[in-house]
């Protein structure tokens, strides 16, 4: 049996050892990290709703009214009217007949893929899909064909080779580490041509792109045209949990065979109520999505001005490519010393040789602080040897008030019993 200390030492030698950092207080664009104030550039709280008063109060009211836990799985006694209400709202928002809640995005992906693909069939998965998709493919016991990232020719070659055994194409809508968007329209065409289901993980797309923040499928004008849309409640919606939107028949099937759904306690009422409130805020205030996209453009432009090498991002996820894991950690730590929390991402989260800072903008960031953060990162990259050459000319001053407006304290919706 291998000694665990030896394994940890090996991780340290390879520059891949990780440790937890402690955030104090509510999640927002600025937080206390290990007791120090920092600008947060690595949160998935894209719309800033995790700390919104209306969302927090909805969760608190639900805890007082329904308790903090569901008490059982939904097939036993944990199925509550709040669950049904949120599922109905999510299905309508995404343009599907029905939806089903799961405890997390990881459980939703692993459960849905394992349920839909069976032994003897083939699942087609983008090489840069999230780990939960990869593990769902493994659990399915189907053969997995990992096609090159967004390479439609490679995918079609695999579909032809499968000779009718293709069961499922699965892709991220917005890729979590690169920030680029899957070619949804072309994937729909291939799935129809080869009689294969298509499932899209919208975890980083919901609330970020598409009409009203409805995601990558809506951005392609194809709401309701894919077989399954998976999403999370814990990113742009600021709560916790996940869902699958699909036809009523597919949802009924998942209720009966998806093991993470069957054998998990139902999502707790406070997180469900918080997600309902967040979804209402998203639908009633689409300017949040526009602000997020504007901040992402500001961040990308400022980083490019500094000469930093960026990945192919077109969304709120902006990767600064470094390559070497140890250099990535050094750059992250140097930026943190100056009040910028930009997390370094290393293998196995990303492929070897592609370590990076994964920056994530929020709708609640100010344009000026993003420009200043890019300057800090550029200086840190030059000091650590990631970049060479002089710093660029300083940018003109930004008007802070132009980039953020005070949050309105909106009334908390009453969580009546569902009809």
C-alpha cells in the first residue's frame, strides 16, 4: 500500500499540491480572504445574487417556514411543493416540458449520463468537458468517444464509426476553464443526422449568455430543441443544487433510474427558495446579464493591453494562459499579495502544459477595478518571468459610477403553498 505522505510529496514536487483558503463574510466582488481584503476574480457567483438581500431573505423565510432539510429522498417523503414550484419555473425558463432537481451539478451530470447511455452504446464527449461529465461517461459503462475540442469533423467521424451504436452527445455549453461556447447549432444537426440524443451542460451559460441569460442553447435560437439541458443553481443563481430540463418522458425516466436522484436526500428548502428568488431576479432584471458581459469585455481588453496571453474566451470566464504549474502558482500568489484573488488552475483540472489563471468577472464588479486588476496581473507576470518587456502605457482613468449602480432593495416574494 502506497504511503499517503509519499503521494502528497509527489504532488508538491510537481507543483500540484492544493490547500484551502478561507473566505470570511458573504460572497461578493470584494471579500476577506484569510483575513485580508481582496478583489475576487475567481467566483462563479456571476450575477452577484448569492449575497442579494432578496435571495438571502427568501432562504431565511423558507428555513423558518419549512425547516432546513427535506428529511428524505424525494421518492420517500422528501418531495415538497417548493421542489415542484422551482422545477416548473426552470422548465418554463429553459423552454422544456419538465425539469428535475438534483443535489449538485456533479450529481446531475453523472446521474443523467449514466441513465441515458448503456453498456454496448457509445457516448460522445468533448475532450474539455467538465469532470462530472467525464465521470458520468465512466459510470454509464458505455464506450466513450472523446472528440477533439469543438471539432465537428472528428465528432462526425466518431459517429460514423459507431455504426448506429451512438446513444448520446454531451457537451458543456460554456466551457468552464476556457470560456468559449460550444457550436450548439451544428451539434443539434449532427445529433439529428445520426439519431443520437444531445445533452448540454449550461452550468456556466445560464445567467451569462443568451436572451435574458437563458444560456447557450437559447443563444443559438434552439430552446427546446436539445434532448436535455443540465444546469446548476450554484453559479449565476447564487444558491446550491442543479437540474435537468427535458421532455416529460425523459424526466419520468430519470426519476425511475437516475441513482443520484433516487438515493440522495432532496435539496433543502432554503436553497430551493433562494433559487426561486434568484430566478425571479434574473427574469425581471436582464440588465444584470448585460452588465456581466460588459465587464467581461472590459477585463479581456485590459488584459490584452497588458500583453497577457488569453485563451479563446468570449464570455465571463477569461483564462490567462501560463503553461507551467509552478509559474502559475507564483503568479497567483504575487497577485494575491497585492489584493487580487486570481486562482491558479493546474492539471488534472486542465490538460498538461495549459496551467492558467482562470479569471471570472461578475456583474457587480466595477470597470475601474477590473482595469486595475489587469495592471496588477501584468506587473506580476513581468516580475515572475511569465511576461517579458516593459509595461504598456497607463490607461486613462475610468469613471467608477459609470460601471455599477446601487442594488435596489426589492420586496421579498411570499412563498405561499403551491396550488
